[in-house]
C-alpha cells in the first residue's frame, strides 16, 4: 500500500451533460470531447444545443440583445456552468467561413469553456490571451487556427 507521500494524485473528473434541443449538431460524444479539452478538474458543465428561438430568448433576457447568438456561457464558479450553442447560427457561420461544422463547434465550445473558467475578451490583452489558448487547444484537437483567414 502506498504511503501518503507516494500516492499519485488523481485529477478529479469533470461532469459533462449534453442536451440537444435542435437537430443537426455534431454527436454528443464529439461535443463532450471538445468541452473536456478545456474543462478544469471537477467542473460540472451542461452543453445545450438549441434552435434560434430559444437562443434569441436567452440572449434577450441575459444580454439584452433580441436576436440569436452562436454561444452563451453561464458561469457558476470553479469552471462549472452552462454553455448554450445555437445550431442554426453556428451552421450558417461555418458555411460563411468555409469551415467544417465540427471545426466551428470545437471553437465555440472551447470559447464557452474559457468563459466558464473566467476568461473574457473585453480588454484587448485579455482577448489576445483567450485567442492564444483557443488556438492551442484547437490544434491539440486537430483543428486549424480559427482566426486565420483562408
């Protein structure tokens, strides 16, 4: 039996639930993979894929903007929280940007996860730091830099 000094510390696993209220999004396992790439140990996270109506209602209520947006994050502390992804907006952005749907979802899930961890893009320096982290995590998942134009 290992002594206290020789025991390996185990990283507490994050708990992740995926809810799909809109069709067409990548598989739940893939969304889970994207989120766990940026999740802190022990976080409790819900990813919810919604349609434009629900995204618009949430954006109006919590951000006072009366239209659907691609991703909303609701942090509860310690990296835990909810991430709401609007499938119609994300799919349109992927087409417009010439990216795969998976690449666009990967970017936005990671972006949302970083918000749960306390990152923001209000100041230019904070935005640059957040972008560097996103690029690094996306590369690990096999995706290109989302900020580079083709």
